[in-house]
C-alpha cells in the first residue's frame, strides 16, 4: 500500500479565462461531455491510491460541495423508475473518496492555497493536483507515476513535460540534472521566466508529490511573482534541505483553463466514448471536408 494517502486540490480561483460563464458557474464544474472537469481530476487521484482529498474552495464554489454530496431525493426518483445504472453512477460520485472542504478566504496565490491544507496533511507526504490540468493516460494515471517515483527516490516529485520555448513564461521552469530516462534532480526552479531567463523548457504541469516540510517555507508568506505566495518559491527553498525530483510523466495533458485546451479535451474524450465516438467522427469528417 502506498504511503501517499492525501491530496490537495485548489479550486478557489475566479476562472477569469472563462468569463462570462464563470461569473455564476465554477470553472471546475464546466463539463467535458457529461462530467464536470473536477471529477476527472478526482478520479485520477482515486485511481492513484488517494483516499482523502482536501478541496480548497471559496464562498463562490458551493456547487462543487453540492455535487459531491449525497442527493437522496434524486436517488429515490431513480430507484422508483428502476434506473439502476444512473442510480449507481450518482451514488458513486458521493462515495468514491473522502472529501473535505476548506475555504481560502483571500486570493494570495497557489502557495497560500496549499498552506490551507497544513492541518489536513499533518506529518505526511501529500499530493497536489491543479484544477486546470487534466492528464489522460489509459494505462497508468499521471499521479500514480509520480507516486511511484517518490517511492523509489524518497523526495518530493514535480510532474513535468517539455513545452514550447515561447511558452515558458506561462509556467514554473525546472533547472536540473537528468539522472534517468524521465527523471531529473532539481537544482532550481524559476517561476514564469522570460525565454531569455529560462534555463530549460521543462515545465511543471499541475501534479506534485510534496514533503510536509513545505509548510515550514509556506508559512513565512514570502511574496514572489505577481505579488503572490508562489508554491514554486517554497519548493525552491525546500531544495536546500531535501532532494527534489522532476518526473517527465507519460500522458496527454490538457490545459482546461484555456478555451482551446478545453475544446481539445472535449473532442478527444468524445472520441474515446464508445457510445458517441462514431457520431462525432462522422460529424467532424463532414465539417472538415
């Protein structure tokens, strides 16, 4: 059994890249086909062995809490109509994992959001999954790959992939030494550097396994890029006392906080759905003639 049991998922952001719909609907509740994007991320965590999840929310995200709660009235209707397939689906949503909620009362950056989980985490290593990133891997979930790397090397692990050089300013960038096929020992991290400042094009992409020692650095509330408490800055400080690794994970990553990334995810997941993929293929074929 894995020593990693807990995960933090920050979902308190305003979702400004998806306005105006996010004025009233949390971006994490925007669906890909028939499931909200947050469910794909939680399912990845569960499939990776996570048993307890903390969602860091805000007062505008109550619909996320409602979604993962029991809905006895709906269950009763589905049972009365003998729609057992849908009944099982609805029950599974509220029973798939233990979910706790805490509010981030101020928007002070990703590092501040993660710090809200200090009591939840305790003295254990834990995972972080960002709500803007869905990663598809049919054989092994992205987070599971990182957990296995942690179990082998014993240090915090950052999920990374290579990005276009012109896009490095969007990400935390890794400076490290390659020690095996997909693994780097991290020497330094730079948050959203310019192309000229970036030492590599290896970017952190929304998945982490982190030592609980990170909270010692987060609680200092050092403000970095954009005047926010950056998780990247605290991980950089962690490197001075512990080994930190970067793992180039296998899978297709979608930036679903971006409109094009969201549409790509919707198309790809539609083409993986046996019930509708033939209809979608025919439709796309007609549109592309």
